[in-house]
C-alpha cells in the first residue's frame, strides 16, 4: 500500500528534526512492535543518564576505546587539530573546536569513531516509520517519540504524530515533563500513550541529581492527568538517589493524592551507558555504582501495589 507522507497536518509546519537514533523493532517502549525516534537535546542532566549523547542538541563525535587500535590516524586526519589523546579516555574530540567534518571518522579503519546526531527531514523520518507499518498493525504496535527530551522539538513531534495518527499508527511519548504546559496542550490530542518520568519528589535533591527543579514537572503531571487518561509514570530506581522505601512511598502518595495516574513502571538502574561518557570526554558521575535488578525493585513494587497503584518492573 502507498502512503501520502508529504501532506502536512499541523498548522505550523516544520521540515527537520535533530535525531540521534531511529530504532526499529523495539518492544520496551510501548505495546507491540515499535519504531522509536530518539530526539537529540535534553534540558535535564541526570547523573545516571544512559544516553549522554542525547543531552546536547548539536551532533558530536563519540569514540569507542574498546574498538580503537591506537593507530592515531584520527589525530593526523583532523584538519582542526581537535582530536587529542587524553589518558585514560583515549582519542577524544574537543567539541569546542570540532567542525564535524567527519575526517577522523573516515580515517578510522576500526569503526571506533562515529558522529552521533543528524538533522533528518520530517519526510525521511516518516519513510523510516512507514517501513514497519505492517508490524504495527499485526502486533498492536506503533511509534514512540523519545530522547533526550522530544518536547524540546515539539513542533517536529507534533508534525510526525499527527501524520501517524492520520494513518492509524499508535503514538507514544517519553518525556521528563520539564516544558511549558502549552506544549502538552498542543501535543496530547495526537498521543495515545505518555510515559512520564518522576525521578525524585524532593525539589532540592531533584535539582542536585538532574540539574533542574521538579516543580514544573510535578505541576505538569497534575494537569496532564486531568486532560489525558493513558499515562504511565516511570520511576528510575537509582542507587543512593531514590532507592529507599521512604522516597518511593512519597512519590506514590503524590500520585494518588494529586494526580489521576494509576500505573507506575519501575526501571532498575544499569551501567550500560557508562562507556559513552568517556567516549564523549565526560566523567560518569555514578562512579562504581552497581547494576540493580528486578528483585531490588520488588519491595518498592509491593509498596505501590499495596497503596492501590498498578505497578510493573521494567527490564534492565
């Protein structure tokens, strides 16, 4: 079947979006088989972030020490002298002087360097999405807009979501909620499901661990739950940040007393993104914190269930 993907269905058309990955055949970001569009750029800086390459809006060169042979060809290829050997990290691009020409990437025979982030046209994203429409239809799946923080590019999300909805494709959004309420007001008519992050209930600690206050986040969640029914609150369970019954209990009471949210998903902490920090020349602030597992989250799940919430524990 042919689809018309050139027709814009929003009042304010956009042509491009900054994206760092489009993942096909995903199964953890909503029902059925899905395509996840990861938007680049985030206004939170969570110390446990598993995708640090998502934080800046602009593209970056990311390096993999595990794949590097130490040939130094990247240094010789860079026209700006932006690649430096920084022990123990390896051959890191200085993002202040890198012009993203790709010369160091092309010079690497071992695929140890890549540019993360690209400006995609809305049309090209739709083409990727529509490749798997048959899978969405057969599995009850669809498209999930993730990040980074997709709502920093809400016009692009709105354009894509409205096109998907017009074609009968299920739409989901993953957000931390730190945007103006008017953004949600525009987005929600074109969403079927929203995953909403709540990372901590204490404002001071939230700012310490994520870089921003949680006041706007919690206010938006309250409003959103009054206007939109299908919300799953996701709580990342992070060692020495929020992995106590006291903190979790306070989050659950907030949800029950101040929102209409009934479903919670607990996400055990993992270190899968740790190597990315060194590949970007950054420090991983979680130090030597160990992975958590489903059994580590069961006491929190039992407490949520006891209070009347529907709760599930996500995969590591």
